[in-house]
C-alpha cells in the first residue's frame, strides 16, 4: 500500500515551514533513516529522514515551496510491487491528513458547502464547520483569539491551518488581510465599524509603493525574516514595554577577565560571558523577573535559561544557555562559543534556540553606547548591553574617569512591575561592579 510522506513538525510550536530541497528524485529507492529532504524553519535548515522504505513514487510539494503546513503530504512512497501508474497518488496524498480533521466536521459540511469550491481545499474548508459540530468550542491558540477579538472577527468563520485544524496567528492575519471572517455586528453597523477597523491596521504596514522612489533591488524575505517581523510586531502590539537603564562601572570586571584569561590555555572569556553569568545570578536573587505572561497566570521559572541574541546571515537567532544559574563562567563561555558557531552554520536543533526564560542582546562590540531591545515573546524581559567606554564620574566628591557600560532592561509590564525590574538591575549592577562575588 502506498505511504504518504507528511511535512514533519520539527518543533512543538512549528505549524508550517519551507521545503528547501529534495535530496532524492522520483523513482529512487529509499530506506528508513535515509535523508530525503531539507526543511527550512524560521531559524535553521533541518534534514528529514524517511520512516519507511520503498520507492519514491511522487513528489507532491516541489523544492522551494513556502508555507507548507505541518502534516500536509509532500510525497508518496510506493511499496514493493507497486508502481506510480497503478496507484491513485492523489487519493493517497489527499486522504492522509483527513482522519485528524474530517470526522467531526463531516456532519456540518453541507451547511458550509459554498466556501469550498476549489479541489485543493478539503483539508482547510471543513475547519470553519468544526465549531458547529462541537457546540460553541473553537480550537484556536490564545493569541489567535485575542487578535480575532481585537479585529472584530468571528473565529467560527476562519479556517485553521494549525495541527488538527487549530486556528493560529497566521490564519487570523490572513483573514484580516482578506477581509474575511468579520462578525455580524460589523456588517450591520457601518459607521461604528470604522473605529474598530483601526486595530487590525496595526498589523498591516502602509504600502511601500509610493511615487518618486529611486531605482531599487528587491530581496525576497526569507522564512526567518518573515518570522522575525511577525514576532517583533506581535511583541510590540501585545506586550506593554517599559524601560529601565543603569550605568555599570566595569573596570574591576575587565581586570578579573584579564586575570582569568591569563590562566587559561588557549581559551578566552568575553565580557558577554560575564554579563550572562551576572544576569543568571541576578535572576536567581530576583526570581520574579524570570517570568512570562499567560492569560491564566504568570509563570515564574525555576531554571534560568538565558537566550543570547546572535547575528547570522539574513537575521537573528537566540541560542539558549540552559540552567545558567548553575554554570561557571568558563562553562558558559565554552557553551556560548559552540552554540554561536553552530547557529551561524544553521546547525542548531530547535530545542537549542527555543524555550528561554530571559534574553540578552549585546551590541557593545559595535560601539553602540545604549539601546532598548524588543522583548522576545513570550519572555517577560530582555537586557540590552551597550559598549564599555571611559566616562567622567564623581567619586568621593571628586571628578574621576571610569569605564562605564550602559544596560537597559526592556520589561513586559504585565509580568514584571517597575520595582521588580529595578531590583533585578540593582542586583545585576552589584555583581558586575564586584565581579568576584559572582564567581563564588
């Protein structure tokens, strides 16, 4: 019996990806465990292994295709004795994901027959019927619910492309852009609808096509760049940011770093490694800052897993130092070098750049004095670190010169109040200015 190859979920939160390339061709014999394709997620390119053996009878999704939904058939494997001419490839491919979404919506499908004229729509068209088949319950992510509510949309009229027909953020954005899924009141009260319509416009940037533009070159947005844009826009729209800045004198830190590097054989500890250590220790002292927001509760994490922003070609990735509160500076330094190196090569596993509880973004190496970073959702805070530079300071009533580093904490006010943010920065500053205490 022919076996469909489904688009894999390479992480718990993945709902779609780009089929970057096929490493086998139609007619090739493959075995379980053979690498057959490469999938590009928002952060890395991952290899896909075959789970069955046979002959690759048909490639359904071509290489280079964007936005391929998880569990969508991408190819068909033929077993021994089968050939492409004797197998209904479309039936095998089209029937593969049906059991996950079809049973419940099937009863309500006649009432929703009009929206599904296209042959390619069977997997998506039944999704709007799901609420009717299961009472008032609509399967949607919390973010999708909030976006739909603010945009005045009826979730029952939106097709879900997430796992098992779940409505996700992307579905609501498409409904907003296409003008579909509007709730009944919006249609009957035209004058009043004008004001609420301003809310979804936050997610729709003004047109870039304006008169008088000079000649330009268009560089297509990669999956990574699209996800970065969506996540940062989402962060600014839904997380009420506020900012706290502290100046840290780092002459003692630089001296300790110099002494440490003098004792190491071929290894170097960076200022950023010490910043990660100090942040982890400060979060251990002020656990309320190591938290994130949900509609039901504030989650205060028991482990300090620090996401560190690393610039790579075409975007940004945040590999995670997990359990940083229990690691020494040298361990952090070695792990950070390994993660950053593999991040630039696109070889990180999803669990190595997902799930952090706090972020650090350091632009000091570029000479940036200070800046305010955008929170990395769903985290509650991010620390922006500027360059250390010599500045005039007052010590014991006299003017002196010290090496000063400005650090700005961006905070989600739903999670961390001003006093908690200030308490964290005070603990961080004390550790940075007296670095021996963080080595204890």
